């Protein structure tokens, strides 16, 4: 049986990317939609064939719908925690897009409420589900890389100045630009791959092209307790990119392209000694896999890969990234 979801936030990214992918998950059923913007509700209702009586403009009305078993929150970051708390108090399971809140305190409050009310709480770090990221995890865990010395990731795109864009407003975004928005994904993935806590964070940021109040480019360096270094370069001012993902170990190295972003043709090379193996896996939508996994957690109690406590860890590290950028110092976590 499918789990009946109410989707909170059906404009922009949700309308164009995540919700269409969620609908391809076998155990995901769209029961209702909600958005504060009437035009977003109208457009989503038409595109996804949602009956008028299941289209809401107020979150309390959606949460009062007895057909809704769980919610997916796909709204600006500054609304995540408040919406999650409302849903938890209404007895609905919650999947929230990342990050769980603007601050660690917000994330901790949401997790505590979910634990108290025995609600399943998942966080949307979809990069963990990419087939090549899963391959990297498998090779790290089985020792194929030997000592993992360095993990490097890129996420580049061009994001021009847009009046009213919440990602370009530090009060709404959680304090930063790409370092927070896409950086949260990369930090989570590196933590997952290494299985080790972060020990130190160094970061620099600048506005090279765009003049909004958050940075348009940043470099972040993570030192993990197990000795691995993580390096990421993130930007909203580089339109031409392959978004490289690399893992370098003492026994093997993995080089990937197009595992991050809107690409459907990922490519990888695995280097072990003198052997080079090309990997060209069939494309699998990470958002669909993520939605299916969360629904199966609800339906069959199969553990979900990113639960609420992971969201707290991520928020804490994002705060340290902001601190490193502002102070221009290496921050001990």
C-alpha cells in the first residue's frame, strides 16, 4: 500500500523537480497539496491532477485532512522548523527538505518534538542515494580505497540576482548562499561517506559576480577525526560545469562527473593500481529513491537513511561554516 502524503510548498523547485520525482515512487501517493501562493496551488492542481477539495492555502487545513498520513515540506528554509512542528503536533510523519532549520536550536526542537510524539522525521539529503555515491560508500566501507585521504566535490551553477529570491536573503536562507544551500548537501554526503565526525572547518567566500547579500562562491575544507580531508568548491556564478566528485585513497581513486545537479548521464572512472575501470550506471532519480525509502520507513519500518538527528549534525556544521567565513579562522567543531 502507498502512503498518502500532503505536500507543503508546490511552487518553484517542488513544482519542477522534486514533486514530479516523488510521484514516481511506488509507495508515494499524493493526497493533498498546500501553498500560500494561490497561483502555485492552481498550477500544481492542474499539472498533478489534484482535486479541488484537496488543494489548500493554509497549512492547518491540510494537516486537518484525515487522508493525509505524512507531509513533505518543500518551502523556503526559514519556514521548515515551524511547519515541521505543526505537522508533528498533528500526528503526521514528516519529511523536510534540508536543512531542518535555520539554526541548530531549531533543528533540535523539531527532533525533540518528533521523538516525544513518536513521529518519523526524515531530512532531504538526496545525494546519499545517487548510485555512484552509493558505490563510493561501498568501496570505502569494504576497504577497497585503503586509507581515504581526500574527498572532493563541486557544485557550480549560475544564479543571477532575482528580486525576492529567498536563497539570496541571509535571514531566510540560514545565513549564506551556496555554502549553506548546496554546501549542506555536500557536508552531509562527506559525513556519510567517511562515517567520521568533523574535527575542523576552514572556509572562504566572496561575491565575484552577483551583488546579493549572500556570497556567490565559497571554498570549504573539512578535517575529519579519522584523518580524511574533505574539500568542496561551490558557486552561483559558474554556468559551465561537470560538478566533479572524487575520492582518493591509498589503494584506489574514484573520479566522477555529473553526480550532482540536473544531469542524467553520470560518468566515473575507478583507478586501482594500473587498472582503470569505466563506470556508466543507468540513471536513477535520487528524489524518487529518497521518497520511496521514506515511504517504506512509514509503511514497513525499514530504517530511513537520513533521520532527524542527522539534520541536527548538519545544522551544527553549517553554523561552523558561517563562523569560519565571518571570522576568517579555522573553527574547531
